[in-house]
C-alpha cells in the first residue's frame, strides 16, 4: 500500500532538509522529494524526521533491574548478583511479557531494530526446554508484537569466569546459560530460522565465558552473520586474560579470526593502543553503551580514537538503565568532552550514523538506517516544539531531544507509535506487570 509522509524537516544523508515528502510502498521508501509541499492525503510528520534508530546491544531481561540496584558501595560484581537473581526467575512466558514490554519501550524511543545479546537459553538450574530454543522464540515473538525488527545474537556462554589460573566452573545461575561446549551451542544455533523481521547472529559472551579452544567453533558457525562479543568492559577481564593467555582479550580474539567487518566489539572501554589499532585495521565495529558504562562504573572508552583507527561505532542501551538512544549518543559525545577537554569530538552527523546506518549494519540490516529510495521505511519523528527541543536547530536535535520527544515511529512502513502512543497501549503498565512479580518475596 502506498503512503506519503510530509516532513517539516528530515535528516537526509547530506544533512537536514526542510519540506521533505517521503513515499513508502510495501515497507520500502520509494521516493524522497525535497522542497515538496504538503499534498492532499499526505500524513504530516511535524518536527524533524530521522531514520530508524538501531539499538545494537540489549539484554532484555536487565530492564527488570532499573531502579533496583543502587546501593552505597556497589560494584559491577554486586550488580551482577542482582542480575542473576532476576535471571533465575524467568521462564519463556515471563520472558515474553518482559521482553515485549521492554521492546515496546524501545519503540517509543525511536528504536526500529534491536540486537538482543541472548544467553538465557535453558531452564533455571540447567537441562533443556522441550524446544531448546524456547527462550529465543519468546524474544522473536516479543519483538514481533512490539513492532520492531530483531537481530537475535545467540550467545555462546560456557564458563563461570576467568582468573589467572584459567576458566572457572559455572555457578547455579550460570548453568542455564550454557550448552556445555561450543559444538552443542553451534548445533542449537543452527536450528534457528530467520523470518522477515528477524535475523540470527552469533555472540561470544566474552573471553571470560568462552575458553580460547572453543572460540574457533563459534567463529566458524557465525560465518556470514553478525558476530558480537563483550570486550574489555572491566580491567579484571584484561588482567585475567593476560595472566592466562599472555595477551589482551582483543589480541586473543584476533588470533582466532574473530575480528572483522561483520564483528562488533561491545564496550571496548579498557583497550590498549595496540588493541585500538587491531580493532580499527580489521574494520571491527565498536558498540558503545555509555549509560550502562557510567552506571556500572566501567569507565569511558576511547571511542574517537577507535573511530579514527577504522572502527565504525554504534550504540546500545545494554542493561537499560535508560531507554533513550538519543541520550546515549549525547553521552558518547559527553564522555569524549570530559576526557579530552574538547567540544565537538563527534559531529551531529557522526552521532546520527552511529545511531542509524552503522548500528543497522552491525546487526546485519545494511538496507536500513537512512531516508533514501530503496531503503526500509523506518521513520522516527521528533518534536521540535517540546520544552526540551523548542528553539533548537533541526540539524542539532540529537544534542537536545530525549526519547520523550519521539512522537511517531514507523517500522518497515507500519506505524508502531503515533502521537507518543504505542500500538500495544500503556507500556508503563506492561512493564510494571512484567517486572513486579520478579521481585516478589525478595
Ligand atoms: Zn552486554
């Protein structure tokens, strides 16, 4: 069905343009007319229209932790204890409810595609569901009902950690993350089917959770698909990897052929100069998750240097301490300013590329992320008349707006959010209904 959208302003590939008419047919953009006037039958999109945003790194179940982990004296590792407590309570039904609400909140923030770094594979305590991919199926259904595309990054997770002596056994909670070995992971991974809104990619949880001799199997299974990996989020990972393997996590991944243009390293906060050069020269993408990295006291990654070395950047809300990808972009630039003492480290156009084209490409959707003929019809309209955005130049909206200013979201030609309301209704209620039972009796 043909639709026409008339935008007050649109962020096109060459910058902001006023008066843009975008024609959409069968989920694709068929024409972009500049200097157009509003025609009868056009749907008007006030404010400024962006391409769909890609949330390149998500753990849907971490949404249940928001506002629940902030105690004095906490660390990454005390946060992880809370996270494991929630993980232990989820089954396919409760995970469907939580992920559907979490993805609906993302849609409200302008996210049209999410990369779900998924390791909650098996029943609590271990064993298998009747369908060994039942938890994946819950995520696929959740994204479909929330109206966004999904790249399911099926994660290999085999060990309980790494210290100077080697890998540690899985604890009681971690047992449900593991397939036993990389071959068994690869067999379950291979059984998953793609569908029009769903891509299947692979992930290595981290060098902490996958021993080096298992890594090549994952790399082989991922061939031709997106491959994501948590990398050097905390200094302890580097210390253990050096003690055990005599190399940084980045160098270890490079040795087994895990780096390259279809790979995305998530965090890359504590990387050496050599690591930066390796990531850049292999064209490995880097996914910054600035709100999470701040919340977990990870540190600030050298993202400008990584970009200059050749790594495309993308952004993720990761543990969802906030679901605001525009805010993540602003924090990316803010972190650079705080560590460099300079402003304008990333231009608005570079921040837009991280949120859109490069994010989608990291997730395997190279036909999404820009407002151009032939591309997927993902349109995100942001108000320019809210208390936050009033008076700002359309081309600098990413440095002023928040998720609350997104009023219309169209994914593959389908209107998912209109006048700030999601097609599923009250997303706050959906979130509360999914999260509160997970904390009962705790
Ligand atoms: Zn993560």
